[in-house]
């Protein structure tokens, strides 16, 4: 691990976009920012959103600066806005056409939605580990990981311990 976010252009040139190269948790100038384990990334124009799994947060990289978009280094399971929200080892991230983000909150066994202002809400899962289908907030998930949003708004995610691909209708 090198704790960097890097870019490869069409000529295969590699440049560092953000990170100092050591593990930690620090917002600020992109070159000085510290990250833990980055497990997901979404680009929206020139802005990047990165899932910092070990720091239980979603980080935003824009205009040469890194900030915490949602979550904090304190793990938990709390809906809220920005750094008042809590995740526990989030893993994957996807974005829909309206600019909303969907995050697999892996160790909380939840799917979370983040609106463009940073407001986090739980949209699927009870928070208890399991493999039970049903209405989204009554379904039990087991360590969701990868996630995508289909063109019609349906959300598909891998349920790692359940060895399955699951769907949450939007």
C-alpha cells in the first residue's frame, strides 16, 4: 500500500492526485493529505470521491484539496450530515444520474445513500448480519462490498459473506 490516489492518463503516464504516501487521516492540501485503505472511487467532473475504509469515511478531492465529505475516523452507524454521519469500514461507492452516492457500509451490513450536500441515510439493511430478502430496510445483508447503480436507478451490490449479488430497487 502506498496510501496515494494516482491517475494514469491515456499515454500511461502516472501522476499522484492526492496523498503524502503514509497511512493516516488528514484533510488539507492534496499533497499533504493522509489516507487509510482506499477501496472505492467515483469521479464527477474534476472532483473525486474516495471511500477511505480504514478511516470510516468518504473523502472528497477537489481543487487541490482533500476534505471529509461524510463520516469520520470514528466508526459507528449513524445517519447524519457530513462528519456527523458514521460508517464502519465502508467499501464500495457508486453515483446515480441525480448526483446521489450509494455506499456499501460493509461492517454495519447496510447500504447508505449520500445526497449532494453530504446527508447520509440508510436505504437497505437492518444492521444485523444475514441473508434475508424483503423490503429494503427489513432485509439482512452480510458484508456488502461492490455496488453499481443501473440506468433505471436500481442498485446492485455484492453481498460478500452471502456469496450473492443483491438488488435494491430505488
